C-alpha cells in the first residue's frame, strides 16, 4: 500500500505544481466564487496523465459492479480514475476518487463516503490494488493541512498526505 500511496502522491504533487492550476484555483475562490469545477479538474488531470513521462495507464469512470453481499441498493460504481503504474501486473489498478468542497470537513466526509463505496466493488471485476481519495478544499487557517487531517480522521500516517497547493489558499488531502 505504501508504494501505491507514493505513486499516486507523486502524480498529485507534480500535477499541483502547475502555475496555471494555481491561477484557476485563485479565480474559483476569488471575489466571484465558482463552484462545480470538479469535472474540469478531472479533465486537467487526465491531460496531465496522458503527457506524463512515466506513461501511467489510466482510464476514467469504468463501470464496476458492486458485490451484492456488501451493497444492496446500487448496482454499479464508476471511479473517477483507475491508474496502473508501469511494472504493475497488467490487470492491477489503483482507484482514485476526486472530491472538492470549500469546507475541509465536508470535503473529507465526501472522501470517506466515496472510499466506502469503492470498497464494495465486486472483487472479480478488476484487481484493485488500492483505493484512494483526493480532496481539494480551502486550507485550514490555524494549522497545517496534514495536522488538520490527522485531527479529524484516524489514518495511517504513511498512507495519508496533505499539503497546501502552491500559491493558493487551498489544500489537497490524499488517503
């Protein structure tokens, strides 16, 4: 799991280095706030993955069925991304769900909810090595994003990350 976390985190860290993204984020949370930009971010991330030097294999919103013993209401789920690093087994993927909310607590709650859904996927569908949630929200004012995350959710420190995003007042959370 640690290797998977490090792989996903390295992609996220590099993705968020883009000054262009910082400019957009500052507009989204500026004088005239813009909401609903999660799909836009997914498109930007897909573009980033397509041009990344490590050429990770990825796909978006692949329909996966739930295990009927774990989930009785819904039939299927579509993770935002499935990722495969070169060198992983051909059918071995990490799922990534992306959430955004200006409120960090609500963002983290959405992430937890999504990870609960992902854990109910039928095991025979794809070999899911790991499941990850990426959340973007306003950065906490009185403490570091990672301290805030660990204060709010009990997580293995080796499998959780949080950082301020460049020159913005936003933070990302990954677990």
